[in-house]
C-alpha cells in the first residue's frame, strides 16, 4: 500500500467496521436499553410471578445466573474503594478475583466504573466487535490486501456467529484478541523490533486475563501455530532469533498476567475442577453431522431469538448442539469468496495456512477422528469444549474471503455452479426434512422454515453475482454485512435496567430473614448466584470452580459441577451451613421437616426455623481427626457444630473444654470481617465461612493462626472474657504476581524505549 493512502484507508476501514458494529447495537441505543437478556429472568422465581413471559433468548440465561451478578458485585466493591478478592455471598464464601470468568483484570471490565450496567453492555459489545473487525482488517493489510479485502475480512469476522452468539459472555473477550495477536505476530516477524514484540506480549497478556480460560487456550494455540508458520517461512538463519523473541514475549506476558494467573492456579488446586472436567468429558463434545446445514442456513432449525425452536428436533439437534454451540455461521458471501481464494491463490502460503486453520476448527467442532482422543490426551485441551473451535473456522474463512474479494478476475463458471449446487442440495435437504415432519409442525413453523430457504436462495444469488461479476465485488463487504446482520440482529435481546434483578416483596422478605446467617432456595427459587445482586448470602453458588472441601461437605464427594441441583428439601444439617431462611416458589411443594415455619407468602414463600442458623459460634471444645474421618464426622446427622468442633489441619487441638459464650458479626465486607465474642473461659470461635489459604486472623489485636474446622470452615482460639476477632483475606499469590508484573512492565518499557532510540 502506498504511504500516502495508508491514513485514508485506515480511516475508511475504521468507519466501515464501526458502522457495522453500530448497526448491531442500534436497537439498544434506539430504545435506550442495554444488551441485557433479562427476557429469561421470568423463568426464575420470584421474578416468574412478576415479569411478563417473553421469548427472550433462553440460551443466554448463563449471563443472568452467573456473569451479571459477578459484574454487579465487582462494580459495587470497586466503587466502594475495595478490590474484590473474596466473594462472601455464595457457597459459604469463595475467592472472587481468582475466578477468571469474573474478568476482574480485563481492561474492558473497568468501564463499569464510569458507565452504568446498561451503557456498559452496549459499549462493551461495540468495542469487542470493533476490535475483532478492525484488527482483522489490519492483518489483511499486512498480508498485502487492499482496502476492499481488508474491510471484507473485518466485517465478516466482526459479525460472524461466534462473535454474535457469545457477545455477552467472556468468551468474546478472548476471541476478539485473536486478530490482534495475528496482526501483532505478523508485524513482529516482519519488523523484528523490540517494540513490535512488546505489542505481541501485551496481546498475549490480554488473552490470559480475558475471562474464559478454554477460549483463551484456543486463541493461544492458534497464535502459536501462526508463529511456527511464520518461522517456517523465514530463512533458517533467522528462525532462531524470531522464535527466541517470541518466547521472551510470551514469558513477559505470563509475568504481566501473573497476579491473575497465580490466584487462579491456587484456586484450581483447592477446587474440584479436575474431577468435574473429567466427569463432564468435555473433550468428547461435538456437533452432529446434520449441524453442517447450519453453516449454510443458520436459522433453518430455528433459534431462541428468532423462534421456531421446535424445528431443531427434525435436524437431530439436542442440548449439546444448541444455537450458541452452532455459532459457526459466517455467511454465504464469505464462503463463496473463500472458495474463490482457494481456487485462485492456493499456492500462496498464507492462503493454505488459513484454509488449514478453518478446516481444523471445523473438524474439531464435528469431532472428526482422531481429534477427540487427541483432546483427551492433551493437558488443558481435555477440559475445553472443542465445538467452540468454530471460532477458528470463522476467522480462517473471514481471512480467505478477504483474499477472495481482492481478486478482480471473473470466477470460473464451474465454481459458481458447484457453489449453487451445494446451496440447492442444502435447500432440498431442509425442505424434505420439514415436509416429512409437517404433521408435527404448525403452519407458522413451516412458514418460518420455508422463509429461511427463500432467504438463502436470495443470498446464494448474491454470491453468484459477486463471483461472476468482478465489478460487483466492491460491494462484497456490504452484502456480507447485510446477510450476517439478518441473523445477528435480535440474538442479543435488549431490556431496561429496571428489569435487571428487580426487588420483589419476596426477595426483600428473604433478605430480612437471613439475619447473620445464609439462605438457600428450594426447587428453582432464586437461582444460586442471583442473590449476589440483592446482597443475599446463599449457601449455594455456581462459580468457575467449586471449593473441593465444601462440595464434599455438601455431597460427600467431588466432581459434580452442578452439585447444587434442584432440591425439594433443605440440606441434612442446615445448622452447619449457617442457614437461617429457606425460599421456595408458591407453585413448588418443598419437603420441609418440622421446625421450619413460613414467615412470608407471596412471590416467594420464606421459611425460618425455630433456631435460625448462625455463622459465628463459640464452641466449648475441639477434637483433631484425619481429613477422611473429619468428613464422615461432620456429615453425620447427629453432628452439632455448637457442641464440638472437628479440626483436620496439621496442628494439635489445645486442651480446652466446657466454655460457654456467644458471638456476633459487628461488620462485614468482602475480605474483612469483624466479630465480637465473649466466653466464660478459653474456647473456640467457629466462623462458618470457607477456609482458604490467605485468611489471617487477629484476636484482640494479636495475630492468631486460622484453623481449618468442621472440614471446610475457619476457627480461632479465644481467651476468657470479651474478644474482638478480625478476619482479613490477604491473597499471598496476588502480591507475588504483582512483583512479577512489575518486573515485566520495567522490561517491556525498556524494550519499547530501545526501539525508539534505534
């Protein structure tokens, strides 16, 4: 590209990608709403009795049950001047910042400090789409493409299925960085300057803290493959220096991300993540063969956003092949131009590499042998969902379509004919399947399916025109955007902030009933993490990882990611979990033992026991046991946490017995708790919050060892008389990581300045 054209081209590309992103988020802007999938909240009591039943997009309910409660908690803590290392509101307390899916260290999250959740949801979506598209376009420019090819590739990847379907999830934090890394690596291998490698290091660090480890692994595997490919293209004498620089950039990135990574690794070591991953067998997940039709006709089987979901049954698509997992639609124009690039430019190394990348992503998603067995053998990949490698398919096809748009020659008639025949075959297959199931479908569902066949025929006609008429190729980016937006608009529904976890009489009654204890919902009432948005402490919780000891305390074993399943009755020993209130839907008949009485009846039924559970107790004595013995002892129905405490750490239990006293919580914020206790003689203060490395205690200002009590909780010895006990969470590995990060910043700053002086 001529230097004098570079700035105008960059401005044009930015405007084109920005316009595409703006169109996608425009419904939210026009309505003054956010990209909030609260249309699914009506499925969860108590909101099921307060909110209207809407179609929404039920597949996005994870955003409501996990991600949005975490974001709101992070925002409230940061605005209060506290970085949230600990989350006291779920599962008797869990690490917060150590959960990578909270994206606590990802720069985009920090916009929540200056934007409302509604504005943030729109701004975050726009930024991710723009970054994905703009850097894809910049990457094409580096490969020698012109403005048309760059915009084509950028628009296609920005609006591809993976970006749109997972837009509100942390997955796209990582995947929008894929083109950034490819652009940065390409630039670094070409320029070989320290500053260019600094950019690569920053890109890798962003991926590492993006908020979704499986997708981050996929992105880094693809970037590593691209580095190897670029090294292969170099003369042998230059490969060593480039790969060494790449290794140093990766090490610097690991150091930059160390505060997050070290916290996460510590969390994993104390969690049941490994057992849960093995139980889920994620490595074996794949799409059924019939899902290949979704690449051509993404709405032929319906979708939660567009309706006619019943159509998926005739395609043999089940829960493991939902509309999110089938997020590989890329548009027929992109597929046609990619095919043209393969036919016309196959000898070019970059064309072959991106064809291989796209083919690999597609083969992995459909589980072509021997890939599933290979995932099972590879550390890290065995716990990721290979279907989501469709992101690599989308990126590879987007790049190839950019190459195809650059070709000013008329495509061979046979290419258009083959492409048209493929589309016709898909249309015939869909038509026959819908016809054969016609008796089971309503007229509107049949009409919807036939409408999709008409739409794909129109799209295929546009592709043939692009292939056969070179002059029409200048409109390829616009045509691609139109057909991708046809599918993408509406996938992420909009709503006002007033519908995001609104207070109801039932939730207010539950919050008042919890006292110093915890609550638990029976049946579907108040899904585990949603109480975080209301300040309710829930004995349940869904997190990136479950603390292994807590899961074993509740279930007797580890390895079930959903160990808090729908339950018709409270836990066998609610006192041990500090439960002071239960909640159930009015439409649900819980199996509640004697002693629980309803204190509120409305959109929730709230129950309290005769003696509400408490989280702080003065216990007269403690006994030491091995961990296996301790688990059996505390899970016994006869175990009373007020009478005796079980220690299973490496210290002996001091000889104390017969103490009588009381305690209560004076103040509590995430990571800091102040407790006032009184005992007539030396005894134990039992705090029924999760034991975890990093918790420190002071008793009357004197540092005291925190003991692991009743298998999963914390305790300290207290003297006779009045005592003030302060628990503080000090994440040791965060500060170690911060030191690594500081060294990395110094090194990268030095490298950047060296480039400026050479």
